[in-house]
C-alpha cells in the first residue's frame, strides 16, 4: 500500500490547485475541433513538473489517466517557456495545465491557455500554478 501514497497525494494536489484557479471565458465557437496552446513560464530557471491534458478523454473518470494527462519534467525559465499545442473538440470541458517546482527563491510560475489563438485564461502563482477553462 506504500505505492498508493504518491498517486493519492498527486490527485489531491491537482484537485486543490484546480479549485484555486480563476474561471475562464469560453471560446467563441463551441463546436470543435479547436487548436489549444498551453504555455508555462517562470522568472527563474528550474525543472518544472507540468501536467496537461493532451486530448479529449472519453469521460471524467479517464481525465487523470496518463494517456490523457501526462507529466512533463522539463526545464523552464525566463527565456525558455514550455509550450504545447494540441487539438480538442471540447476545450471548455478538458483544457487544463498545471505546473509546479521549487527553488530557494520563489520561481513565480505563470500559465496560460489559448484556444484558436485567443488567450482565455492566464494565471500567475508562486511555486505552482494551474489553468483550466472550467473548475476541476
């Protein structure tokens, strides 16, 4: 049962970050497909843990499955944003990105979600940040 602590803590962290996220506006045209662009930046160079939804899952029960929400551990910094583009039929339901990491100095994370070239949500935070087009 020791191996279950990490997934449970991770899901709890993602859920709590999601609840703190501001609401976003919906894309102008609700019918898909839509080009979704996630961007994560920081004010300090670091290795970030970034979870993001890559495509429309078949339902809420599948949304946290790594097939639809993988983890990217990657370098991010002031001149090196992390950017991921995908196509979704229903981004108002599924578009989601969260990033966290730590340094001795607060890295000031920032995330944004753009749909069809229009930024619909942008959030800034300290050692972690989350953007979504709906409450998670």
